């Protein structure tokens, strides 16, 4: 391999404007890290080292014109300038003609009418690039150098020329580079072009066209350190949050009749307990202990951790130890990530229809084992069996939605963006992704995460809650039975150390998190600083506004269900009620109905609400209730001292209702996360909206009214991500997205739905040309999609 510098002038260019950054790698990384830590959205388009691969069959005249245009146009100061050319089969046939055309370019002030190349932006920029070139000369070469400067962006009219023996070697050269802005190939072979487009790790791809920023109806996309953020450039995608979440797609139609049975790696795998593959000494070590130890899942095998540190999984109703989770060691975590990384290449190339079929099978198996899953959830988490079934079912809906990934992952296609030039986009998987789960929905939240991620073609490392990991293990068993290959889904356990390891690992590209604000902002800030995508769904203080014209009976039932269901341990629990005008008189009826709810162990058939997750959680809830009383709130119903016969040690709190609460009370400002309704008063809808909008959280809000005008005003003016109109818990079905807002969410792309697909995929935009340009030695340095052909 050799490399050649053909240079005329050089440049270094940096632009920064508002919270959109387009400049060098160091500055962009600083802006992204600092602003992301404050919860801001940032899109940073930073460094670039754009490559062109020239195949021996390429049209020489057309290709040379393209290389000169893309390498020297704009004095090489374009973000999409072509700086490196890889000649497959050797440089010799091309070198002299390329040098001749470069020498013919006119270098002079840009004001002159016949200028081809103007000056660079500053003397410092010129000095920097001249120093880089001189370093090559100082290495002992005149024109042929060792290629070390390929690692740095020169941002000037400098072409670095290299050689490769074949297309595979050329692609490897491009993919090893740390930048990922764009790359082009010049060839007459459609097979070669498709291989390049599929395997190249860049955001913009050119086929027989030098790299050019796509038209604004597409997105300016990039990969690797070049781009930091979730949403790419071009106007409306960045500015309009809701439209953006539903507008970024990719196009490329692919069809395969290959079935699962034809792919040995995808043949259905049986459960661990029935497979000789899992009949090892380590299996018996965790299956036959009392209490049992929850295993890790690494590379398709359930293995006991070598860790001697464990956490007890405790039944909240009985205080019995159900099992123990080991704190996964760093070596085991690295092994899980390595297994996911190793599985990624073959999994991403698995036909999407095959991945969908695995999801079809998974949803069938979840339905088959729903009762087992629900019983496990009730045992570990405490919620009633009815709630536990709902937990599984809402996750199952996401699996069902993932079965349509072929449609969800479609991109866009526009022919003739310029004469003979077509542009299309494809959505490609990111690589290894991770999920960090809370305790309150042991089945639903993992199913929010890994089915969408893996059906998009990613591999996944899941960390369940240390309080109730059993459902995740059972779902992983079902996923493997459905045919998920080894390494595609991995499970590790632990607390802070494992969370930080997930944030810091260079091979993990994206993280999904659901949990508290303290943990969520830590994860978002730490992982974002490493350039990862993060979606962090956090705390909530969901309000319900009750208008005097609402249906009283239906509204009171809705408030009870949304406030006390699952013992109030839902991120969409309706925890604050704002009574407008005369509706305040309904409070007594609300209290009487709440008294009729049955508090019992979740396994009991008559239970309306079970225990909270832990004694610490109960103590915190009781403290917040007491702080409200001490601040002047009235306690209309006190459930703190309830005792359930037969379950005297359980973490039970009965329905609790506080009224006369004000916005400065701790019980209002903090998320209680228990069966407590905080009640407030408002004179009008405007006053009620002000109460809701002043709160720092923005997960969800509901209104109860029979007036369409009132409902529309509420929906328009309320600052919440999910809005319910006569619906108490407005969690959208998976063909929409879960859209938290304000302090309830950090990130750009929300959970499941189209936004979830966008989160787990990267846009690659392809611009292609399959015709020869007019022959001749004349060269235009205008962008190719701007030329009138």
C-alpha cells in the first residue's frame, strides 16, 4: 500500500452557530458533551476524511473529473470534500492524468472570474496544513509517503492517494478510519456498487458521483465521531420535535425468500433446562442453590457469575428471599459485550423477514407462558396478578409491532435529483445497544427495548432491575426458543458499577433507560459525553384536571384506577388531581370509593393493590405524606398503618388522599411513587393549566370534561408528552411513541413506535449515477448535484 499527496493549497475551517455545531472534532465533542450534560439537544457535525474508491472498470475521464471536482472545489474547505482516493488495482494508470488536471486549476482570489481555487480561511489554517504536508516530506518521501496523515483531517485542496488490491481491502481502509461522513465508489459494476453501499460505514454514499450533501428533503447523515447526536441536519427534522420523530426514514427495498431453517445460526433453540448445551457445572451451581442464583446470559448460554457479592430478590408481600442476583464482574460484562459485538455482523445481514419471523414466534411463546410470567412478576415485584398480566401484555404489544419492521424501517427514494442522479436512504442498525430497566414493569420495559432493537438488526445487552430480574430471564429463554441466535441478546446484573460500565464501554452505541431522575440524568450525561445515543425516561408528576361538567361516576372510577393501580408505582400513574370549581365537592365520594379498595398480596384473587417494592420505598412514601400534613395539607384518607392479615411483614400502604396541597409542598414537588393522590384546587381551566405547566415534569396529563372546546384548549396548551382526554393513563399503543417531556425525558428520540425505530437505526443516504459525463478535459468544481447536465 502506498499514498501520494497531490496538493495545491490547504485549509482548516470551523463554524459554530447556536446549538448546532459544524466544525472540528475537538470543539464539536466539547460542545456536545457539555450541552448534553445539561439535558440539551445537540447536533454536532464535526470532522471528516471522505474517501473515494476507484475500481479498474471505472470510466477514466468521468472519474478524474469527479476526483478533481470533489478534492479541490471550494479549496477543499467543504465538509464533503474528497480528501482520500483508494485506487483498486494500482495508481499507475491514473496518476499522470490526475496530476495534469490538478496542475491546470487556477489558484487566485475568489473575486477573479476565472478562479478555480481561492485562498483558505486564515494564515493559521494554511500553516497547519502545510505542516501536515511537510511532516510527510520529512518522513523521507517527495510525493509517496507512508500514509500516516490519513488519520487527520486536512480540510484543504489535498488529495491523499492510496492503493488496494481488491474491493474488500479498499472497504477495510475506509472503515478503519475514525471518521464516517461520506464515501464514494466509481465503477460500472452494479454488484460492486451494492457491496460497497451495504458494507461501507459512512453516512453519505456516492455511486459514480463524488460525495455531495443530499438535498434538504433528505438528511445530512454521518457515522462514527463525525456526528454526535440522534437527529441529523436539515431544518424541520431538528426544529419540530413531533414531526421529526415521525419523518426520518430510509429507503431501500430488499427481498429474500431464505427461511429460518436454511440458516443454521437461526435454528430455534430450546430452553436452557432442556438443552445439553446448558448442562454444565455452572448451570447446576445456580439452579440448585437455596436461594437460587440468577444467571447471566452471555453468548447464548446461561452462566453463573464468579462474583461472591449478591443482592437478595425479596417478595414484597412476605419478605421471603426469592432468589439472589450476583453483581456481574467486569470481565463477565466485557464478555457479554464481546458476544454481542461478535454476533452483530451476521445478525445485521440476516434478512429482515427472518428477524420478523422470530418476533412472530416470540409473541406466540409469550402468550403461551403469560401466566408463568405474571406469577413471577407478582412474586418478585408484588403487583396483583391482574396488573402483572397487563405488564406482560403491554410489552407483548411492542413485540407484535416489531413484527412489521420491514415497513417501519423503510427509507425514501427520489429519482433524478439532478440529471441522471438518484438519491435514496436506508436505515441501518447501529451495532451493540444496551437497556437499563426499572423495577416497576419487569416485563413491559425490557420488551420496550430489545425487540425493537434486535429486529432492526442490532444486538443487545440488557440489565434488569436488581429487585425483580426473573421476568427478563424468562423472556430471554423464550427469545432463544423463538430462534434468536447466540449473542444477539445478553443479560448482566448489578447496580452502579454495571451502569457506569455500560455508559463507558466504547462498543455500546446506544442506551435505553427507564427510572429515576437522579439515575437518568447521570446516565444521560455520562453516556452522551462518550458520544452515545441515550433515551432516558425518568420521573413524573402526572396531573388530572377535573372540570365541573365531567361525567362524575366515570371520572371518579378513572381517578381511582390511575392513582392506586399497581400501588401507584407507574411512571404514568395519575398522582395529582386538580379540581376546577364545583368539582371539588366530589372529594368525599372519591374518598369513600377509595376506602372500598382491597389491599392484599398480589397473589390473592381479591386484591386491588399489592405492596410497594421495598421497606425503603414504604418509608419514603410515608415520609412525604407526613411532610404534606406538617406543611398544612389535610389527610382525608390515611393508608400508612394498614396491616394485611397473613402478610403482616409486607410493604403495604393503603390508598391515601391529601387535599389542600400547594405547589411549594414537598409532597407535590417530589414524585411519591406510591398509592397517594395529591389533590389541589383551581378556579378555572387557565389556573389549572398553570399549575400543570409550572411543574418540572412533563410525562403525561389528563382532563375530564364533556366540552370539546375545553378539551382542545387543554390538549393545545398543556406541556406534557402524553395527553389524555377522558382517559386517565394515556400511554400510547406501540404504533405511536411514548413521548415524555420536560424533566421526564432526556434525549431526542422516544421509546417504541417510529421514534424507537429511528433511535435504534442510522440513516445512510446514497446518491448514485449510472451514466458517463460528457468527455473532455474541462472540469467544473461546482457540487455535482448543482450542475445542470
